[in-house]
C-alpha cells in the first residue's frame, strides 16, 4: 500500500539523485569554462564525489545506529 512515508522516501531519493546529477553538470561546465584540464577536472569531480560519499555514509550510519 502506498502511504505518505513511502512517497516521501521515494521523492527524497529521486530529488537527491537529480540534485547530484545537476551538480555534476555544473562542475563539468565550470571545469570546461575555466580550462581546468584533466587533473583539475578530476579534482573538482573528486571533491563533489567525496561530498556525496560523506552524505551517503551519514545516512548509513544513522540507519545502523538508530534504535
């Protein structure tokens, strides 16, 4: 059965995925316009990836540590 909690969880997952993809497009555009090169682009995407990874780890830890 579809309830409010299911819809909220699904919309959160879809919204966050879309936001991360949009941020990836922004980082790509910034790297291209600034002529960052391969290493600079790698560093920019690495920083974005670490932020996303940290957010995922936070969610996993909250799930594991909640009573």
